[in-house]
C-alpha cells in the first residue's frame, strides 16, 4: 500500500460454516485478519482506508456483529461496535450488515483495492457490487472499476518473519505439543486404537492451553503410516509395528508441527531400527544446515543424499547415488519435500522463491525439517522385513542470527531415548 498511495484493503473474516443441519463447525478466524487485528469473531471485515489529508496514512475501519442480547444469550457475548473501537483500536466501526452500503463511500479517493477474490462468493459479489456503485457515483467519468489486487503475497511475506512476541507464542505451542507427544510415547500399548491415542494427544494439547489442534492429527499404525495424510485414525495398534503421530497444537493461533515414530511395543525390530536410524541421521543433517543464507532446496538435496546413501547400503536401492537423485529413483521411499514454513497456518504463508531463485533463509523464519521413509502396501519388491513401515521425524526450527533453534526439542527422537521412555 506504501507503493500505491490511495489503495484500500478489504479483508473479510472466514465464513461461519455449517457442519450439518443447524450445527456449526468450530469457528476459527481467517489467519490474515487475525494477524492484523487480533479480532476473532465471525461476520466481520477489516477495511484500511487512506485518510483525506494524506493518501499515505490510513484509518482502520472494522465491520462487526452488533450487540444483540437475545442472540448473545445463545451464542455468547460480542464485542460490538463499541468494543471494536475501544478494545481493538478501530478508528471507525459499523455493524457488519452495513458493509456493502458503506464500501462505496470508503472507496472515495481510492486508486485500487487490495482484496482476495475467490474465497467467499457472497463477499465477492458484495465487493464487486460496491465497486460498481462507486463507479456509478462518479457520473460520466469514463472510468472503469477500480483495479483489484490480491494482498495474499504481501501479507504472507509479512507473516514469514516472526517478531519476538510471535516467537515466544510459537515456543509455547511447541512446548505443549512436545509434552503431548512425550505422553503418547509413554502411554501407547498393543491393543489400543489409533483413535484413543488421537484423543489422548488432543486432551494434552487442550490441557496445556491450546485452543485447538493446528491441523487434523495423523495417528497411523503399521502400514497406515505409509499414507502421508492418513486421516481415519481408527485402526487397532499391533505389537511389533510402529506408530507414526503427526500432530501439533495451536496456541494463540500459532501452530506447532511435530512428528514422531516409535514402537507400539517396547522395542524397535531390527529392520525398523535400521531405517529409523537412517531417517534420524538425515533429519539431523538437515537441521544442521539451517542458518541465515541457506536455501531450502539445498537442505532437501542434502537430506535426500544422506537417505540415498543409507538406502544403497541397506540394499533397498541399487545404482549410482547421483543418478538416483537426478531421476528421483529414491522417491518410492521418500516422496515428499523436507520443509515448509510454519506459523499461523501449519503450511504457512511466504514465498519460497524470489525472482525465480530459491530464497535464502533469514532470522525470524520458522520452518520444519521432516524426512521420512515409507513402504507402500502395494510394494512387492522391498524385502518383507521392511513391510508395514512408515517413518517420519519432524521438528520445528527457528532461523536465528547465528544459526538455528530447534523449538521442538522437548520430545525425544533417538532410539535409546524412545525405548527408555517406553520402558
């Protein structure tokens, strides 16, 4: 907006979604709106408008649900127009149902509108209708509708760099999540069900202060762990197999993201131990590379090289290591990337490339390091001792001025530590 004086930002809340009949899904605010305002209520919208005196200064206008004693009796207390100004610092506030009638007036003096089309068709129609009403109010000017520009990329770049306050919130999310994983490792026994463990993890997250999970938990025993985004979480847990838990709590809207894989019984079987140690070796090598100036593709390549060398030594891959990397021959066992950004969303905003080149890591960024090894149920070529194995080890890493900080170090991951905890 600094580059385009006179621009207006229109940023609506996430819609309140019906689950079934008259039952709603638990509400969670749009990440960008929460990032800029801290406002959590549905049926709300932020509008940043240039002030008439200076197109480079802005006033904050919030549209919110008005106070309504009868509805608040059923749904809970609202901030209302007064609270939007008094508590959240809005320069102006209006009832949400006045948004479409107020927008043409707020567009006066504007040259463009920052708004994300396509997320909410009803909101799209309202914004486009308001733009048309504003155009008509200008008389026979010959002007077209104000140009609309998506603010997602710019907001994503802002969110990519965490402030000291955001980092403290994320540390807390990681501490709570680490304790939940540690508890699960200790409590899992053969004969339990994946759903039991999901409930145990959820309980520990809520008990620790998380408002919700940051994403749907993956609790996958045995062959289920080979499904990267397994969601059923309803199978019995068998002795002699591994359990993969990928779960993260959301604290203050910021998500942790931890994966640990461990025996359902007391110890790793020999084949499980071999590939687990290899995945852990590759993960530690990837974490060691995280520092200012490093690039995610370089980290991913190094992780892959460690895995390829290990899989060659185990006889699971054959051929030349460099050729296996170039052709992707290793992807039958490791099909995903090593890292993603982390923050308000588990797969957080922020560009991975700048001007067509992989961007360099900078202090304040948070990313995951999460290599894995998976044998698909349909794989008939891999020796049977490696069947029903899916392993992923994931930590959340903050880029610091001099290197990195593993924010999720509170949950063990060496085989010795895991077996000690289980026993």
